[in-house]
C-alpha cells in the first residue's frame, strides 16, 4: 500500500469514489424506474381503464420523484463547490 508522505494531503481517490458511488446510485434508480414502468405497462394492458385515483397517485409519485431529483442535483452542486 502506497502512503502519502504527509497525512494532511487530500486523498484523490475519495473524490473519485464519491463520483462512482453517485453514478452507480443513479444507474440503480434508473433501472428500478425502468422495471417499474415495464411492470405498469404489462398491468396496464390487462386493465385498459385506470381509475381516477390511480392517475392522481401516479401524478403525486411523479411529482415526488422530480422533487427528489432536484434535491439531489442541488446537493451534487453543493458538494462539488458549484452554486
């Protein structure tokens, strides 16, 4: 294991690891959403008339997801030092 001569130097691998973790998390979320959409498409084929409550629930879920994505983008900007 190679060790820096000075302990107070930042480890360049920690930033790379953080970015890799963010990318993996984003891909995992995208895959989950894709799987959920495929399941909804399959279920939608069997039930051609969704109820009004389903539409409202789906709209609320979409609004929540968009809100969380905005929060994540804001957090990523804050972490990277951009405003």
